[in-house]
């Protein structure tokens, strides 16, 4: 995991003086080594977090032996050992790195190499002979790739602040803000919250040559779902889980695990311990919120392995202290209080000299773990098999603790598409200023909860959910020089998951039932069949607490907030008072408002040097 930045330009002289600023700006992504390459038409810079082949020979920018190609690369190619064996007859390797394997793969296979890669990556390779840049992003957007182009230049970076550090200035993309404030969506298109700054989308590649820029999709999940072969589903699933963890644990440094009370991270932890899948015995770290804890459940889970997780206590003061620096890190709205907690967890992991953190992200999306997907399954039964529907309605009610009447109401809401991707009621448009509300039409297709279950899962993985989660976790952990890896986002595993008959996701009224069935061989039944914990943080309660309430009111009653012209001030005040008086049961709208205002304070009110980037934790 690293930070990369590059410019291909006819006016490169205008930006040469900014190279030092770029390297300093992205130093958190790679404090182990910083370097750059400067030629007549290109500048590549690289901040390295050393994980595979720690020797300086693997520093970047890296060239092939003939000096024909130069690469800057962020991420890991997990199957680099296998690929290297295939490439040995064609390439004389000088390092043990996965970076050089990428260079060799490009020389031998060209852009067809992408289909052979297993990993998380964003990179750019420049060919000096053809004066052509080739770039690509991994299948599910685990690693970021932002770019800006004009008539003379093409600029890219792992973070938008890398482009800003080069001297480019950008206005807010009000269309993206409007979209976020109406339905909560982010990261589901090539647009960002900055005008004229775009991102390669998951599974996309691009070429830039002589001012011409062309993007193509190289991976499409729906086209790659394999038909299930006649095999034992349980053993096939265990094998895929093990192989994914083994690949994602390839490193020359120790590994930690992010552990919660949920099934996914516990399954990850138990497989690592019982199957001895890691070289080093891992340490587990858990966020523990003030007055809100999963400690009992986690201690129960870890007891069977004779160890204790390291609990990282996150307080209201921590929240207030890091709101500005975390906004700077994320470059777009925080997803919620959990992102703040994970920031402190990453900080603690780094202080204990771990560079890698394994996360259980991906199984909910691959195996129908969210309530909305279970509801979609019920909706389809109701329409096509009423007798089976009533049987599953009873089981759903029992396992989720929701009345049958409320379940039918939720199904109706699903049909009417009246929820955000995260399950919240859609924001009332009345909180927006009429000028913003009536501005240009939003250029995107609304996510349709009423689509088929499999299409919904694919959308979550490749478009509407996972790319957002990946951006939040990448920026949250890399702010502290920690690489978060997602074993359960390995494409072979997800393709296998989506090839299964959807009935195996919801046996006996349980979500992710096939995973729970597999997990009982590794985990106590209390953990493997524990119902999904929908509320994972005390966000709603905290936003009403005295200190944070005062902080919010300082924001929404400030002169700057009024002058921005984004919100309908009377409606914001009305929503705020309704929230404080418990007339609404969600903090989502309030979170949207304060996250928006903090972003504008950081990225429009201040310059690069005056932003508070220091994370101060209690």
C-alpha cells in the first residue's frame, strides 16, 4: 500500500516546484520511502509503505531492465508468486516484489494481464517508446485512483489532495453534494465532490496518449459469475474462504485483525487461528465506544481461542478532536461514527508496529447479509410462492425481531423504492436551498431496491456500497500508515457466492445461512447464529449529548453555514429540533448536514497548509 501521483504534461515546468509538496502531502500513505522521477513530459512520485520485499531495490518509481516502462503502483498483487513462476522464462527479475511482477506481466501480456491478477491495486505504467500511459483499478475499487485532465495535462493521484498539492484548485461539485443530500449516495460514479476531478471506477482501465484519454471496463462481476459445478457447497465454500485469507495474508510484516461482535470478522479470526493461515500469530483489535460496547460478545468469542482482543476506547472527546482531520483524510462525507472509531483503531494498530489490518468486509454483500436483501427474497416469495412466503415470514419475524405487520410495511417501502442504499428513509428535499434543489438534473440512475436479489447484490458489490466502504476504510487506515486488506472481497470467493442458489442465503429464516452453517465448525453457536447487529455505534445518542450538541449548533448557526446557500435554514432548524425531541429515530439527516458543513470548512474555507491534519486521541 502506497501513495502515487503523476503528471503527463506539455507544461511540466509549471509544476516542478510542487513535487516536494506532493510527497509531503501523501507521506501518511507511505512513510518508509519517498521518491520521484522527472523527465521532459512526465513526473511520477511515490510514497512507499514497505510490505513485500522490504529492500530498497523495490522502491518506486520502478523501471524494467530496458528502461522502456516506468510504474507507480499502490496496493498488493496477492498471487504474484504464482505469476512470477509463469513469467520467469520471459523476464529477468531483479527483486522479490509484486511491483516488478506487474511490470513483467505488462511487457508479456499487455492489458490482458489484468484478468490474471488477484489483489487490490491502482497503478500507472508509462511506456517511453510509445509515449503512452496505461492505468487500471482493481475489480471492486479497494485502491483509489483520481485524475484531472485539461488540454495540456493529465494528472492522477491516490488522493485528491495530491492533485491539489500540485497547485490545481477546484470548486465543489454541487451536483455530487445534491445527490448525497437527497439519497445519501457517494462513490457510485466517476464523479467526486470536487468539480473536474474524477475517479477510475472499480474494474476500469484507461490509456492516455498525446492528449487523448480512453476508458474501458475490464471487469464486470455479472458477466463473471460462474455456474456452480456439482460439488459439496460447504466444502467448496470453506476452500474459497481459506484460499482468500491465505492470499491476503502474504506479507513480510506482521498482521493484525479488526474484530467486532459480528459473524464475518469472527469467521475471519477463527479461520486464521484454527487453520493457522498466517505466518505470524495475529493480534485482534476492537473499537469500544463510550457507553456502548460489544465487549461481552467478543470476550465470549475469543475465549475459545485462549486470547483477548485489544479494546480501543473511543470517546466523545475523540470524536470532537478528529472531525476536521478525518474530513481532510476522507475528502468526502464520513460514513458514520464507526469510521471515526476505526480511525483510532488504525492509530493504535500503527503504534503497535502493525502495517496490515485484515477486515471481514464483503460477506454481507456476497451472501445477502443485509435486511434489505432478506426482504427482497421475501418479496419475491410473496409474488411467486405465497405458501412458502408465509412460512418464511414467520421465521424472518422470529430471527430479526420484527412484527409481521412491520415486515409487510417494509416490503411495501421496498417496492416503492423509498430508502437509501443504507436503509434510511430518503432525505426530505425541503432541507435544501431551492437554488440547489432546482440546479442541474442529477445525472445518475437511482438504485432500484425492487430489482432481482442477485442484481441487487451485484450492485452493492460493484457500484453502490462496497466502493464507498473501500474509500472510507482506505482513507481511514492509511491516514495512520496502515493497510487494510479485505480477504472476503477476493473475486473468486464473491463469484462463487453469487453462483449459489439464493435459497441457501436464507435457510430457516437466517440471513447468510450457508455461512452460519459453515461457521459452526469454527465458532460457538452463540456467535455463528447471533442475529445481525444493526446498530453498531451510539451515534444517535452521542449527537444529542451536551458537548456534541453544542458543537453541532456552532456549525449550523454559524455565519458561514448561512452564507453557503446550500440548506434551507428554517427546515434544518426544524429537523434539528425534531431530532432532539425524539420525533425521528435516525440521526442520518443530522449526520449529512454536519458532514457537509465540515467538508466545506476544510476544503473551501482553508488553504492546504492551514487545515488541522493532526489526530489527537485521548
